[in-house]
């Protein structure tokens, strides 16, 4: 019985080791838009996941310019969209910190203001 259990344990270990020796964590985070009844909502996603998606409808986009304007918008696979304009410097800083491997979360006020933004640059998110 011991020999049989040992053989099974070795076989299972041989199957699991290649998956553990992969290239590290890999997270897929497609675009997601959630609208609130009040007219605001939030959206999030990882730029690389959205760009590499087979769904041609989804996107996340942020813009900023030398006049000091900034804003973001997103559309998810279901076609829900949300747009906002950044008015606070702290949100504009987050928008300007984005890169092709960023994860972005934005909360949108009922009046269309980006009132909170969070970004994470992480190797687990697929690059664009």
C-alpha cells in the first residue's frame, strides 16, 4: 500500500511542478462598467487585458494635456459606457501615472466628475 501511495504522490507531483514553475502570477481583468441609479458609477480594468480581449467593443481610455485637462472613459463587453472629467489634481496625477500594464479603477460622480482614481502597476497584469 505504501508503495502504491508513493507512486501516486510522485506522479501527482510530476504533474503539478510544471504549473508551479510558470512565469508568475497572471491576472486577466477585462473592462467593467457599473452604473448607479443616480447617474454615476465606476469602471475598472487592466489595459493589457482589455487590449488583448477578443471582444472588440471594450476599451478603457484616459487623456490628459498640457492645458491641465484630464478625463477617462470606458466601455465593457456588454456595451455599458461611462465618462468622467478629472477636476482634482490628485486624480490627474493618477491618470498621468498610467502605462500599458496598468490596472485602473475610477469612481464617477452623478455629475460626471472622476472623483476617485486608483491605479496599480503590476507584473501580473498582461502588457498591452
